[in-house]
């Protein structure tokens, strides 16, 4: 018997207000892993009310979940700028390294393309142990680096043609 690839066993859908508690828990768990690696984030203490307010804004948030509804990852597309922006990619620690983030980004890039955009932007930390290289492998190119004075890493802006 072979294992079913996680990508094939997950459903990706757009979120609604009822997903705020599950997203809150997902953000806390996923960003705690980054904080443990030296990349502190207020997301480890995020409240459901805050997440709910994000869902009221004009943005597209998608979630990956198992057949029984367990959230495994999420990402959001903001369209407040000339070029859409991917943010808040979060993968549950139990699912990291299994293609969930790639599956979510594939879907988000498709959504942006279907909306008529030809590029997608995002930001990540220059010193992160794998994200900068992971985004490069996905076709994102570094466009700018902003120094963060009180941190041992900088913020890197990246962009990909769709």
C-alpha cells in the first residue's frame, strides 16, 4: 500500500467568518515555529476578533484542510496595491514539509492570474532558514531589502511574474 500524497488528500477553499477561530489557532501554531527559530511575531498571540476583522476586509483568504476539516494551512491575497500581495502564509507544524505551502501558493497564484494580474508580490525574512530559497525556487525574485534595525535579519520583498 502506498501513502496518498498530502496534496491530493487536502481540500482548498475560501474562508468565511466562521473560520476565524480555526485560523487563529492555525496562525498561533505555525508562527510559534518561526518564533522558536528566532523570528518573533505577534501572530503567536493573535486573537480571533483580530482574525475576524481581517476576514471582513476585501481580500481573498484560502485554507487547506483534511477530509475531516482539520486546518493544515492558509494564505491570503491582498489587492490593495497595483500588484497583489501574498501574505500570512501559515502551515500547521504537523504538516510542514509535506507540500501544503506549495499547494496553497499554487492556488493563490492561480486566483491572482484568474483575476487578471500578471505579477504577485510578497515579503519574507532574509535570514529565514528556508523561506527565501523556497520562494526563489517558486520563481520569486528579490526586488528590495529593508533593514530592520533591532533584528539580526532584514525584510526582503519579492515578486513573481504569473
